[in-house]
């Protein structure tokens, strides 16, 4: 059903057909078809204000190619490919950082751009005028090792590496959050939700592992998932009888 | 039908389509009345494929779900937030007040926590018990039948426990607790804090033909596409229309004033259409205000009856007064025994599967009124911000702080699902001096004078928050956890959030028997105007340590049936 038609039908007050039809589902698992049908593009209704704002952002460009390339190199140092996951640049992290710089400019723009500039200045100083991306992988790692651990500036806020440490801290957050919110990142993490299912408690082996058990007295009160499709009825005292 | 302008006179014009407006529309239309609803935001139906955010993944959003434009994240169903573009409000002096507005069909019911607690017998006459605030003009016994009907009509999980001030009801069976909730149950009980299955308005079992059954995605804040959680549009307004109710929706229409005639009766509501920015009005025999406590107060204060200037229904001078929100404070912690968790889908129902109602005896404590505890911690879906607290965990585990590469990723994988939080939601005491009023210098983009707020917490609330902090720290420790939240001092209000932050604001048009110190009678009817009713939380004389929605629904049902009966008797 196209959206306009849906709207028209609903606004006309004639919602004749149940939109939440449950046909075609297994009896014990009444997840309506509408919950699992393929999605449209986009990511859910935006207000007019949000939509206009986003269009504007999409038309802008913040980082230069050189900056984006540097972000990519750093991102793959923070999240390199592993046995069970791809490297950060293969998970959309660079696009995400470019978008966030425009989406939350005061949070990200100067911090990231300034940090990249600092990084290139430091690299140039150390490695004979080379920008960070022109340095060898070993040189890059040597520099990163000097800014990846905040303890060096803990007692010395004016430590020469301080701008680099603060920059790397922010970059690490962006790359890590970007990676774990990508599909490969979620697969790596092992999150297995976000899908219709029937929750029936913690698996027994997990309860055992943690030395926990469900209260025997409460067990009969919890939902009996085999009866979830039977319409609820109560007696006059509020006892569920169906 | 969507309309902008017509000469039709409705039986009832309702302002607002949230819990109060939705229930009013359902009851009034079922009784054959012709109803118009004025809603300041757009039409919204979570079942519509283009609107729905449920089951979307973080990578579908360019900001990975960040809260740039929506305070609770990109997929949250609230069209609004603490700030709305070009619809400002102000605070006076050192007031901190945060006002959450959601402009859309169904209002804030689309994203709320669905914690559905009926008030208990004590909650209707607290003044008798501790001498503070005001009693309600009604008792629990009077409203109980309506709570019972709301339970059966909308559905709420829970168990009958025979608790005095957290009464039994008609409950749907609750889901089994999650792992961390079992740990909490054990530790809380060891601290003398009771734990029961949570009372939430999700359908764990089929309720009727109009609604689907919960499929445990934990995303009720996105508004359920199969209507398995309670949202006013999905569960009240749509079914009422589907079953023949004569309801016209005036969406994107911002109410400006309640119009009155020379005899002092209301005749219509004037509004501006956000689509064409033109002025309209819609006539009604009865006007029901359900725009939320503060918006309803604003609307009344901006309306004028002939011969007076301080707002409609305000002869008592109490419109906007006695504004109060729930108290809120919480802690978060890390539980090492939950590291390296076995992976399984523990999304569950949206929010907590167990809760702790207030257990204390205030006679033995240094503050009045209580709070309930909400809590949680699970292997949830990563969103923007994931990993942001990892350095704290590294410190706690004596790992080298910072780093990069696969060892860092491995660490994050190990600690996933080992966080836990507890939050108190308590009752504050309503005060005359906590209030909203029209800001003489403010106007929004629709030309409607805006509100400014005066609000200060007192030691009643601060000491309650102190008790929360101490209780939560003790429970977290007994769970084997380490508290991550710094300890807050008296000067920091013991971690109390700003008033308004819990989004339970009530009391601005409170009900009472005496027209000199209340705005409405016990049916929500303005003392000053015979045909204007308030069916939102503005009428609450006190808030209780419960969430307000179930009481809004019960009162709106009761008030609406009173309207039907009064119309039949030709009393309005």
C-alpha cells in the first residue's frame, strides 16, 4: 500500500482493513507480517525541520580529500582487520565521521580538523617533512603510540603530546562507535537481537553459569508463551483465566 | 477527515491527542458524539512503512542513531524534544526547568516508557497523612473502576500482590526477568527493597483484534508497528475511528485561544494552521483541553473571557501554579561477573521486566513521599555513543587506559552487557511558588505568547534523592558491581535532575472542591466555565511516586463519561 493511499484511508476515518493482519504466521509465533516485511528506503519519518536540515548537510562537504584520507589511515589503525571483522574503512566509518562533523559542528569540527593538523605537524617534525599519511606504517604507529595512552598527560596537562592525546581520544571514540554501529561491528560484537522473537527467559546454561535460578513460586505467573495468542480474560478478582 | 476550515459545530473539540486527548476521543465518539481533535504536530502511524523506525539498524541512520535532533536518539518516536525550533520558553532567575514537548498525533505516548502504575489509596489524600500539599477531591475507590477498565482496554503486565498503596488490577502475564534483573532482585531484597514483575503497557498476550502481540524487540520508544505497546494514536484514536467513531483530525494545527461568548460559555477554539499559517476556529458545544499540563495552562492563560484579563478559568489565580514533576536521580555501575557473557537475544520487552515500588516508612525518614526504582542492563543494540565509557572500565579493571587495535576491540567485546543502572522516580511536593506563567516578552513563531517557568527543589526532594543514592549504591555493591557515578553532595542536589526532566509535569490546573484554590472540579470541569474540561495531568492535586499516564487515562475516561451524561441531561 503506498503511503499516500494509507494516509488518505486513515484520514478518511475508514480504516476498514486491519493493517496488523496476522495471517501467514505460525500459530505459536504471531509476529505480524507487517513487522518483518522489507523496509522502504530512508530511516523512518523525519519532521519537515529534520528533513530540510539533513538535505542541507548532504549538500555540504567539510573535510578535504587529504583530511579524509588521513582519517581513513587512523581509522584502520584503531580498527584494523581481524580474523572475524573487516577494517574500519570497510564499515563506512569515514562517511560517518564526515557526516557527524556537519551534524554536530561544535562537537567535532575544530577538534578533528585541528587534531589532524597537529598530527601532520608532528609527523613532519619527526619524519623529515612527511605528512602522516606519507610516513611509513612503522612511523605512523610510533607516533600513534605516543598519543594513544592518556596517562602521559595525566599529571602534565601541558605535555607536548597533549593536543595529540586529546585528538586521538576523540578520534578513537568516533571510530569505535562507528565500527560497532556498522553491520560487521555488530556481528563481531555478537549482538543477536533486533528481530521478532519470543522471549522466554535466560537460557538455563546461562543461569547455571551465574548460579541463578527463577523463583519457583513466580514461574506460574510469567507469561506462558504457548498461550500468547489466546485473548486475555480475567475473573472478577483480576485472575487471568485464559 | 482532515479539515482546515468549516462551519460545522462539533459536540466536542479536544485539544491534544496524547493519553488524555486520545482517551477522551475514544469515549466521546463511542457515545455517538461528533469530535474534532486539534493536534499541533503531524499525523503519525507507526505501522506506516515510511514512518516506522522500529527494527531499523544503527547504520541506516547517517548519524548512527545520535541524538542531534531528537534527545533520545534518531529512532525515538518523539517529534520534539527539550527545545523546539521557534517555539521557545524561558526560565526565571536560577530556575532549572526542562520542558519536553512532542508535536505529533499521539503526543508523548509514542515514545514514553510505558511504566503504567495506578495510584494507590494514600496517593489521593497525602495532606491527611503528612500535612503537605493538597488532598484530591476524589478517593481511590471512586477511580478504581476506571483503572480496572483502563487495564482491560489497554493492557498492562503485572501480578496481583495485595500491596496497600500499589493496588492489584487486571494484569497481563509479565515476561521473565533478564539476567541482570535476577542479580538486582537478589541484591535489592537483601537490602530490604521489594522487587515485583514490572507493570508496563505492552501486550504479552492477545488483548483484542485491533492490537498485535509483543515480539520482544525492546523498542517501545520507537512506537510499535503492530500496536503491541500503548500509544494513544494506535490504541485509542485509530480503533475508535475504525469502529465508526466520528472523529475529525486537525493535524498541524496549533491551538491559540479558547473562545467564549457573552454568557461566559466557551464556543470554539481558535488555531493557526502550520501548513498555511492562517487563522481558523473550530466550534464545539464542549471543549476538552488535553494538551499536557503546561500547554493547557498556557492555552487558558492566553484565552480571555469578557471583562477579565488573567486568563480563562483563572479566578482562583492558580492556573499554572502547583506545577510539579517527578523527582529523578540515578547511578550506573559495572558488574565484573557479567563480563564475557554468553550471547543470546535478551532484548525482551522495552524497558525493565521487574521494578521496586516504594517500600519505606516516611515516619522514620527525613523526607516526605517515596519513589519507585527503575533499572536495567542488557546486551542491547549498539547506537551512537557505544564505547564512550570504556576508559572508565579500563581504569576499574586496571587495564592500560586508552590504546587501539584488536586488543582494544577484544576488551570491548568482553565488557559488553556488563553495565547496569538504577534510577529513582519519586514524588515531589506541589508548591504554589513552582509555576509557569505567560512570558510578557515572549512569542513563538505562531504568534502565541510563550511560557516562563519558576521552579525550585526543596530539601524534601533533595533528601529523597540522597536516600536514592545511598540505596542504589548499596544494591549495586551487593550485586558485585562498582558504581561509576560520582557521589553527589547537598550543593549538587544529591544528583536530582532538573524539574521537568522526568517528563511527568502535573498540577497546573489542579482539581479541588474549593473554587478559590483550584481550577477544576472533580470531573476536570473549569470552576469558572461550564463547558470546558481539562483531561490531562494538569488536574493532578499531587503526583504520587508513580508515572502519571494510567491516572491520566482513568480520569479522562471518567471525565468523558461525565460529559456524555451531562450533555444527555442538557446540563451543558
